[in-house]
């Protein structure tokens, strides 16, 4: 089964993939709400550093200090509940999507013409229904969970930053075009490598299946060394391609963080070298927001890599079907 080399439109392919999520929309909706609340609380905690320092440590407001422990416990109870709801229901959706894909693909196998079986190895068919389908779970609800949490957190932190000082916050937007460029270049390479990994996984499964089912013939003609060499080369090829994906992922994450760090250093320089009318709490919240925003940026970059691998799996499955 040769992998379809033409790259279809990613948005169209992803929309077709998300079509399989729609039957499970109640659980998906609960997971989305949980993700939004979870990240919203994290953004609020960064903003809360302003009154915490100003009223708690500088002004020593007795009423604020009295209610502070209860408020902190309540906030973390809400955060924990939202996290549990997000993880549980999004996992439920992703596993349901995988189950649905495997059922439909298995039914399709029952109807395929004999010529398809003649031109396709058992290993390739098994790899598609086991490995490729599993990649789709990462691109459907799993990736959406991380994306939603990271996106809401970024928006929340940007609101905090612009509320404190929109002039300093604007410097961050200068880094956006460079971030988009880094993500675009690495995502195309990740998608291409993921297709090659699926090919090598199919080859590995094929060789293993042939050796297991034909072990008598192989031993009769003394082909153990030849088959071992074939299998070793197949897994080595898969190993090399997985390392290339890891390298592309690392370069993408580090590139995004480097660009964001350059913007952050510029903001700190401007804030400390000019007269900025900010309280200690406001300045602390601003810097904390700029530091905290690096992690969701990195997570969104990793989500893109997951989506590209999932789209590569969806591409082969839709083409096969």
C-alpha cells in the first residue's frame, strides 16, 4: 500500500478529521469548558500577584490578608476540578475517535477487492489500523486540549500585560511574524517525516509478519541472517526518521522560545531604563506574565507537531478508504 505523496490542504484534512469528533460533542464540550477554566485560573493567578504584593506585603491590608488563605484554597480547588474534567472528557473523546476509526477501517478491509490484498502486505495493513490510527488520537482531542489550554492562557496573560502597560506589551507583537515563520517551516518538515515513519513502520511490521508466518521456510533454507539483516535495517531506518522528527520538534520549540526571549529582554530593558509608572506589584505581574507566556508558546509548537503527525496518519487512512 503506497502512501499518497500529494499533500492535501491541511485545514481541509483536519476539518474532515474533526468530523469524527462531532458525535461525541457533549463530552468534548465539557472538556473544552474545563480547559478554558483551567487556563483562565492560571492567568488570573499571575494577575493576582499585583494585589498580593501591593495589599498583602506593602500596604499590609488586614482584611485582604485574613481572606487570602481561603481564596487561594478555593482557587486551586476550582483549578483542580477543571483539570480533571478536561483530561477525563478529552481522553474519552480521543479514545472514542480511535475506536470509531478502527471499526470503520476494519469494515473497509472486509470489502476491499482481492487485488488490493494482492498488492498490499499484511504488515502495511496492520500498521495502518494500529499505528496510523493511534497518531490520529494525538491530532484530534489530545492536541485540541493542549491548544485550548495554551491559547486561553496566552490570551489571559496578554490581557494582564496590556492592562498593566500596553506600550511595553506591544513589543511582544513584533516577534509574532518570526514565530509564525519558525512554526510554518518546521511543521512542513514534520509532516513529511511523519509520512516516511509510517512507511518504515509498515515495512517493519511486514518483515516481522513474514518471519513469524514463514519461519519453517526461512529455517529450512538458512535465511535467518538475511532476514535479521532486513529487520535490523528497517528498524534502523525508522529510528533515524524518529530522531529527525525529534530534532525538528526541538528546533521549533527552541526557535519560538528564543524569539520570545528576545522580545522579553527588550521589554525588560525598556522598562528598567526609562521612567515607567508602575507599582511593584504591577511590574512583578508584567514580568511574570512575560515569563509564563513562554511555556504555552512552546506547548502550541508541540501541538503543531502532533497535529502534523496525526494529519499524516489521517492522510493515509482517508486515501486507503
